[in-house]
């Protein structure tokens, strides 16, 4: 397989993982904070792949591998939280509340869905979405590294 086809395969893989995440969201599986975090490395892989197509090189492919590895790490981290191997983030981020009245703030808090990072809401073959993301991201890492290694040999 040519390097370009490998990079395009990695980009398609990240695209499918992102589309899958959005599809689950449309089906009513609201994402938690860590689910959202896991999407960004795939966005990075797609952008890095586009850059590689314009300017092929081992440095760009290495960046793609690091981005996919970050996605895999976040998926593994989230999976560990789901399995109670370690605890997750204890805080959530929010915007400024200076111009919101107490009543409106209370209403926003009470109407917001509670999405916990430590609950598995869907699984296939006993692997959660976070676990699947970790596994598939590591496969994408191998694609990116294949191109890096091939560029080192040239």
C-alpha cells in the first residue's frame, strides 16, 4: 500500500470514529466531558493528514501518530475510570456566571443532563465506547508510524 493510501486510511478511520461519536449522540447517548476530549485528537489526525497530503514527510506523519496516540491514551484513561481502576476529573469547566441571576443559574443547573464519566452507557463485546476508541486509535497509530518508518528508510 502506498504512503498516501495509508494516510488516507488513517484519515478515514478518524473520520469514522468521529461520525460514530456524533451518531451515538444523535441516538440519545449524551457525551461526557472525557468523550468530548477524545474527539479532538481525531480532528487533529484529519487536519494533519490533509497537511501530509500537501507536504509529505516523516515529521508530519509523526505528528499524526502522536495525535492518534493521544486519542488512544484518552480512551484508555476513560476506560479505566469506567472500570473504577482510577478516579476521573473532579471538576467541570464552565463559563462566566457574573451576569446571570441566581434563579436563572439554578434553572440551568437543574435542567442540565447529568453525564457521568464513570458509567458505561453502551458496550459491544464487553468493550465500552471509550475502550473501542482506545483500541481503534492504537490501530491508527500503527498506520501513521508505518508512514514514519517508511520515510526514515527513504
